[in-house]
C-alpha cells in the first residue's frame, strides 16, 4: 500500500506520531507517478517505493500543480487527483507537511 499522510513534523520531532490524517493511493496510480518525465514532473517523478518523501510549504503548491497536470496524461484519475489535491491543500492550510509513505499499511 502507498499512503499519503498529513504529517506534523513538530509532533514527530517530539517523539509523537506525526500522522494526522492518511489516505491510500492505489499502487497502479503510484507506479504511474514514478514513471512521469522528470522535466515536467520533478516532484512526482522523484517518488518511489524505496523511501519516504516529505513535502511542506511552497512545495505543496508545486505538488498539487503537478498532480493536476497528471490529468492531461490520465483523465480517468480525476476523482483520485481531486481527492489528493484537496488533501494537500488541507495540509497547507494547517501549516503541516505531507508524507508519501511506501511502507504503510491499510
């Protein structure tokens, strides 16, 4: 399972569980993101199943923008992309980060 998590870095740094909210991303969609060209999708193409990826601040705007551009490649993913973008914007409003977690469980 591949998860997108609203992450509280301050809580995690203090020894707590930084995970505030989580959504699962289907593996086939995650694979699509990994295969995107880095020239057009520098953030999404850097994701992998090998490591966690944490984004915050202005990176969240770029991340949401790249996800919206994915719809030009796969319009059928619109409901998932809308949900992910809403999730990311919610994290930004809360002044939190988002963490892509390839090791998560359902």
